[in-house]
């Protein structure tokens, strides 16, 4: 039976030295031109030294007008020497301990913040269903624009290979553009890019084909796919099963199982987000460890390609159990590595558990529970915790050390102010 210390041979022939992966987490550390910086080099060096067999970068965007957040790295069109040098330095740092570093390539689509683009492109003119006007009203892509974006994904993958990244992950989850095409709620098109599942999956499969053509047969290609959108009328688990088989047939080397979108962020907390057609959740899932393992187990029965599962893992026992029972072939770690970059090495050396930092944060005082609007307060609290982790990534990149003493709401304001300054510098 495999354990976290065992290597894994991918279908393309590449070998992961162990079964632990640093999952993709947004960094916001590019310069105003979207170029990789010394901060990203420092950050990925720390993670490489920490023992993960695979590092997956945060969103690298293929369109400067469709960012997941200010500070994304951008690959659009020919890259100047400074941009290429930044990527080479980041890739070199990420592979200095003989592990892999894969570039996650993405397009935010309608989930582009209004401060970046008030009218982003999307499959259809369907706005994100959230209050607060954080996102603009999208415009439907033309077919020519769709084909151009397919080419841009391919170009970004070629740049990744040329600058020393050892693989790419195509982001087709969490409500970003490729996920929007898959969703019948966000994709209302009546042409060959919408309607049936085959049509809604057409862009993702076209991107995979273009990337493979550009990088060759021995370069790893991963895809991040929602197990479900966790919304009625959205991308369902049964749809995900079919698309996963198509991706396997297309030669994908590693499929990451995730779920949710900004409208329903299951990737942050699976509890209470069970999809209508999903398999029953095991007790471990309800206990918030291994969020998506049960979905992956169901997929395993129909798939042979390796599966990466991220979300909630903290104990070595749960990780090894997921590997032993077929719930995963690779274990993704996120939030714990924002504070302790050496967490994987500690697990490989026999440590039983990673710290659960979110349980140690002082957030809303108990007396607020007696006030109205508690649900909204808890939502704000959740965002503050997320931004606390963003602040840890920022501190690691700038100083080499986490900043665990920062209060969550101070972290939220700090990261938001950094984003505003980035946008101002970009426009200036």
C-alpha cells in the first residue's frame, strides 16, 4: 500500500518523489507588470526546501484584464527578458530540492474584481450572484475570442516549460473561466460552446489538447476540476465524472478534485455544502479532514489516472489512509504550509499532525453571538481568516518568516491595501 513517502510515476513518465503536494494558493506578489519577483523566488525556495514532492503555483493569468486578484503573475503575448528571468528564478528555486514545480494557468472570467475590469468576458452575460458589487457585469465571449483564449493557454504552458517549470495545472475549478463554461448556470450559450455537457466541456478539452500539442508528450499536465459546484442547477457530480473520463482520454497526468466557487465556496469549508447527487460523506469528511476524498473514491472506480485531493488534511494517518483506500494518489496541503513551510518534511520524518492555526486565531468576541446579523459577521470573520493566511504568504515571501502575531482583521486590511497600491501602480 502506498504511503506519503512513496514516489509516483505519472502517465507521461515523470516521477513525483513523494505523495505530498503544496496546493495552489494565491500569492499576489507579482510586480505591476505581472512579472514574477524576488519575493516569489524566496517563497518557492522555502516551499521546495520544505519537502513537498510537488509545488503548484498560484494563479498565473493568461489575460491581464482578467485577474483573480491584484498581484497575479501574467503571461500574455511575448514575454520580455525581465519577465522570463523572473519566471526562471521562481522555477529554479522551486526545483532546488529536486521536486517538481508546476505553473497553474488560469483566466478569472466573470470572477474578475470590478476594480480590475468592470466588464469582464465570460461564456455568457451572467453576473456572479453575490452582493456588494465586487464583480462587474460580464460580456459574452465571441467564438473568435474563445479560440484566442485557447491559444493563450497553450502559449502560457510553453512559457512555463521554457522557463524551467516541470509541469502545468490548468485551472478548471472554483468558478473561474473554464469552470464557468462547464456550469449550466453560468453558460447559457446555444452554440457549440454551450448547452450539452459535451459542448460545455469543449473549451476545457480544447485547452488540454492545445497545451499538450505545445509542451509535448513527456511534460506533465494537470487539471483542477470541481467535483461539483454545490449549487442546484450547476455543474453536478455526475457531470464531473463524465468530464474526468474525457480528461483521462485526453492524456491528463494528474486530476485534482476540488469543488465550489465564489458563490458557494466549498473549497474553503465543505460542511453544509453537499451536492444533491453527491455520494454520501464519510465521518472523516464531516470532521473536516480530507474534504473531497469521498468524491475521489467514487471517481477512482471509473478512472486510472492519478488523483490529487486537497482540503482539510492535517494528520499523517488520514493522509496515508486516503492513499491506501484509493481516495487519493497525491495529498495536497495548503493552509498549514502558509505558516510552517517544513510541514511536509516533518510528516515524512514521522510527525503525526500539522498545526491547525485557524483554531488559534482570536476573532469575533463571544458576546457578538447575541446580536442580529450573525451570519454576515461570521462571513466577514471567514474572509478575515483567509486573509490572515494571505498575510502569512506575504510575510514568508518578503522576510522568510511567517507573521502569526498579526490579527486577522488587520491582515485583511493590509492585504487589501497592498492590492489597491498594486492597481494604482499598474495604472500609473
